[in-house]
C-alpha cells in the first residue's frame, strides 16, 4: 500500500479496523437508484451518501459493495481477491462455455501464463510506434468536426478514434468496423449484472456474443494460415519456452481487447471532453500549458472514470470494511466512488488538471484497476487521449456544449455518454 493510501486510511479515523467500521446490511433505496439507468447522469451524489453511510452495502444481486478508497485498493491490489468467479456470479443467463478463454476472468497461474504471452505481442514498443497513426487519425477526426461545426462528439470523435485504432491493430478490414462497433456496444453490457438488465438488452447481448466470437474465430484462423503485420498475427506467433496461445485463448484475447479496451476508451474520451467543456478554465489551462496534458489524462480518469465498479471474490477468509468474507464470497469495488473519496483526495469533486502533475504526493486513481489485473490496454488508452487533447487545444478555438442534459448509455459497470452535441470552431490565426 502506498503512502497516500495509508494517509487515506488514517484520515478516516482508523475506520479500516474490523472493530470500529460500520457495515450496512442493506441500503435498498440508494443502491436501487445507483443501478437505475435513469440516474446515470449523476451517480456521484449517491456515491457520497453511500460512502458516508458505511463502507459496505449489500446489493440485491448478492454482493457487498465497497465504497471507500482504502478498501477498494485493498480489494483490487491483493492477489487474495480473485476475478474468476465474476461470470457465473453476475451472468447466470450466459453458459460458462460461451465465454472464450480470456485472462480477464482468470487467476494465476492461468492468468500469469496467458497475460505473459499476450504482453509479448502487445508490447510498449508496438504501442509507442502507433503515435504517428493516432496523430493522423485525430487530425482527420478534428478536420471533420471543424467542417461540421455542430456535431455529436461521441459519434464523430469518441467512437471512431479507439474503434479505428483497435481494429487496425488487430487487422480487422475497414468495411467490418461498423460490425465490430455494433457487437462491442451490445457486449459492453457483458460486465453488467443480469439482474439489472432488461429482457431486450439481455437478448441483444447474448445474441451478439456468438456472432462476435464466430467472426473473430474466422479472422484468427485466417491469420494463422496467412500472417500479416497485425496484432493477431503477432499473438499467433508468440512463443515462450515452447508455449503458445491456443486458438480459443487468441480468440478470447481479441474479444477482451475489443470490449474492455475499445468501449472504455470511448468513454474516457467522451467523459473527459464533457468534463473539460464544463470546466472551461481547465481547458484554457491546458491551452496555456500543454505540458500538463499527459498527467491531466489521469485527472480526467479520476474525476469521471469510464469504469465505475469491478468485482472480486475472496480466495480465502478475508476482512474488508469491518466484515469477514468467506472463501468464494464476492464484493464490488466501487471504483468511481473511491476516486472521489475525500479521505484520499483534497477537494475530490473539483476537476484539477494539475493534480497529478509534479512531485506532490497524490493517491493513485483506480480507473485502470490495480495488481495483476491492471488494464493491459492502459498505455494505448492514455496515448490516444493525450494525442487527442494536444490536437484539441491546438486546433480548436472555441468549443461549446449544445445541451444541458447529455444522455448516457444504460451500462452499469462501464459508464459513458450516448451522445454529446457540441460546436467546434477553428481559432482565429
């Protein structure tokens, strides 16, 4: 645990001990409101109420919900909390056989082996080498935005940027990008509890999974027979002491990169843009001091995370938030709530693009998780957002929101905008 995390625990008056920490057995009204899609626009006031009431709350889908930064860090960082029971706990309508082999829901040693092989193909050098293409794509998207003047930011910028990049990285033909987007949007709800989905949404998600898997199975088979200069071909060729990815593991990795990577980056770009448009002083500060941009991305991730919660299950008897969890018992780490915990951050509800800049101590945000499940695609997401922000402050003179109430997608674990009408104008040179 880092210094800032320890300070967070101390600032809460030692409430991390089992003897003094209150536990809420049920908070039905607040949790019902929190999981209601109608309240997606502003979950943060409800997060504050939950955090103030107790560190743990029992949900109607059988898992406790952890609200405090110090507890969420403990859950996400420790290898004693596993990720492999999530599918069966939250998605009883999907047979286990429908989930391809993906490290997203694995634990060591399987997770260590599979992630290690994937990392050999998805290297830092490969990601860094994408900078020229990302810059080119961002310029194309901003050209289109400036030409349009008034447009939907999500449709015009936030979706095409990560979708185009991950499809090109994987070697998906351009004409198939719309198909991948359609499947990705449906499958992004693979992270939501079945209990909180409408029958229509469940049917759409469950129908998309075999279609998506079938498409990528064909693509994987094609790349194994005829390798190209793409990530699927690289992953198919990766070897470690004679060990290679199986066809199912390669398929699961592709699906993970598309769903977990692309959809969350869409929401990083969309949520981040909305935050800056609502705080023009912070956008102006980035124009004046573009060197702030790389760490400003971390503040945007903290302020309005694209991932709002994550699930874990105890591998042995564990104590969190004053409660003892038996082996196999699950918990939800409310990441977005922890990212606004006043015990971890000064003025947590204020957007401050200088917060992570420089050497002052600050708690690490949890938006990419922690520990061995730290987001594999984080470097790519950070690079895409950094390049977009740099181009925005350089090429866009004025930017305005054209609605007081942008609409949000119904997702629970992943939170993002359905649309964002804006107006961009080029600067007067």
